[in-house]
C-alpha cells in the first residue's frame, strides 16, 4: 500500500515526530490463536469470549463481568442498567473523551457538569454533592489518565441518594484503589480495549457490575435482549424478548486477541509505572512544569502522564521541537455544540485546560527516550 507507512506515522503523532505519545501493543503470539479462531468455523461470540470474560473477572476480582464490542457500549449499557432515561439527570465530568458523555444524551438524559480537581483532572466530590437533585439518577466519573477518582466519597454520595456510580475506567485498566482493582469498586466500571489502550482487542470493551442482577440483565441487553442460554424449539429462532437490547457483544476473534494480550498487560503496566516514577522524581521541584497530585492510597495505570505547564503553548512547542509528541488528548466536552444546552461554571476545568499536557510514558520508551523527555522538560523549566 503506497504511502501507508508515512500516513500512519502522521496519524500517530500529528506530524511524524520521533517519540510517539501512543503506540499499539500487538505481540506476534496473537497470530496462532487468531488463526485458530478464524478458521474454526465459529467467529461470533462464543466459548473464546467466555474464557476472556472469566480471565477479566479474575483480574477485577469481580465475577460480574461482561465483554462488549467497545468502551462506549459499556458506558451506554451501564447507563441503561442504572435506569437512566428521558429527562433524568446524570452528574458528569467535562474533562474526558466525548464517549463518556454522548451515551448520556443517547439515553435522552441531561448532563449536569460537576467541576474537577485541577491537581488530578478528576471529578471533585464536593462539586458532585452540590449538583445532585431529585432528578439525578447517576454519577459518572472518569479516572483521568488512569488515576483513580475519590471512590469512597463518590460511592458515599451515590448511596446517600440511592443513585448509581458509573466509573469510566477506559484509561484505568490495572489501576487500584485502596488495593482493590478498578472493576471491583462501584456499581459499574467501564473498560475500553481500543487500539492504543494498555491492552487492545482492536476494538473492544468490558463492563464490570457490582450486582449479579445487573450483570444478568446486561448479558441479555448486549445481544438484542435475547437469552442465548435458553433451550429453543428452533436453534436459530429466539424465545420471547422481554425488553429491547443492543448489538454490543464481543466476538471470538477479538476475544482471542484479548486473551493473548492479557498475558503481557502486567508487564506493560509495570513499564508505564516505572517511567512515571522517573518523571515524578525528575519533575517534582520544577517551577514552570508541575506534576499532578498522586496519593499513596491508589495506584494509577498511567495510561497518560499529564503535567501542568505554566505556559502550555510554549511548552508544547518546545517539546514538539525536541521531537517528542505531546497533546492535551481530550478537549473539554462542555463547550462542544452537542453539549451546549448544559452550561455551567467550571473553574477547575478552566485551570486544568489552560495548563494540562500529556507527554509519552508508555512501554515503548527506551531508557534513552525517558532521558530525552526528562532533559526536554527540565530544559523548558530553565528557559
Ligand atoms: C475516557 C474514555 N472513555 C470512553 C472511551 C471509549 O472507548 P471505546 O473507544 O472503546 O468506545 C474512551 C476511548 O478511548 C476514553 O478514552
């Protein structure tokens, strides 16, 4: 394919710079299981997806896990299981991928923005508390860059009001909160296995539910509401459907990739964390570039390593000129036309957006890359 490599490099870095911000992790060892499934005669959702599901359940220390076709589907399904519908309110964060918030609109619900803590990028529990009304059905939080939100406080608010907490954990595979894996800490946690996540199934997702009841209902809803375990008169024709569902299930081809990827993900996470630790140490006393606030009671998956730069535009230019790809990764959602009907004052978001930039942190960095990044950041601080 002529010009393909050049095009790919430009798509990855916004201009083909030599240290990328993201990289697809794809071990050669996926080829054998993939070949097996592809020619097995069964490529839909079946036994391989079930194995992947049970392996995820073991990792999350939570039996109630559903594999899905992407993280957005996981968020939509969680909202549906939380009974979020027309005219309901969901308190959410603007500092995220639009995939967090579009499913709220798809459910016909209203978004009520809570502010974030600019020291972490995560939703602020005090702000959430102020935004709850009798119309609120759920709280949506996002673990920015993989750093867990204040889950004790958010769970407390949700339980006080008899509403659900949904975690968008699409950055946070492998993160832990007070030693518990993300995936076992709230009513719903939504994961993405999209191309550039710690582990990928090309596209894919998972939903971890607190209750078996929600998980059982979700299993029906992910496939048109059909109970695929029931005995049928005709093996191709479903029995009665109780409520409408979606086509959100995973398939055995992508699940085979997921099973293989899981073998490597602990090592991937270890590398992200080791690089982040070096950055935390190197940047802790800088004046113009600040590290985020990391509490010792939780462990980030460091999908992103975000810093706050006093002069962000100059910092981004300096890093780009040093051959290091940087980005703000997500634009604040509240200013998009699609969300403008929900205006709100968000000073924490204003501060964060003014300063936040993510620099490469992942498994693909060589020791030399890490040194180059540290040198470039500290050089900017000295300018
Ligand atoms: C915070 C966040 N939420 C949701 C999603 C959506 O996940 P997916 O692309 O698997 O649908 C993403 C995607 O990258 C994300 O970063």
